[in-house]
C-alpha cells in the first residue's frame, strides 16, 4: 500500500520538465521543516501547547549548533556538537 504514493509522482513527473521557480522554492523546504521541528521541540510544551522558556540547555545548545553549522557547513559535526552540548549543559545546570 505504501508503494502507490511513492510510485505515482515518479510516473507523473519523470517525463515532465519541472519549472525553475518550483526548484528554487523547493530548496527552502528542508530548512523550513527542520526549523519548525526544532522550534516546536524547544519552545512549545506538548501537553499545553504554550510557549515556554524553561529548556535552557536545549536553547543554549541550539545557539552553539547554529554557530557550528554556519561556520563548518557540516551536518555530522553539528549533530555531534548539539548532542554533546545538550548533554554537558544538562549536567551543568542540574548539578
């Protein structure tokens, strides 16, 4: 059943030329989705859907990751630094 939704667009768009404006627009989709997921996880409480500013280690680690990602352009390094940052900052704040 999962095969049809994946195969149908492939069949429809294989022989068509995709407009340039659509390709330009699609460049922003991964960044937008990733940003929405991260912001929701850090700033929105899942139970009450209210904005919160209580997850200090995650906020600080996200700032560090933004700087590392901007300077290095390395996804792997950014993820590793982010995980280490959250771990170390959580230890430091809860001690």
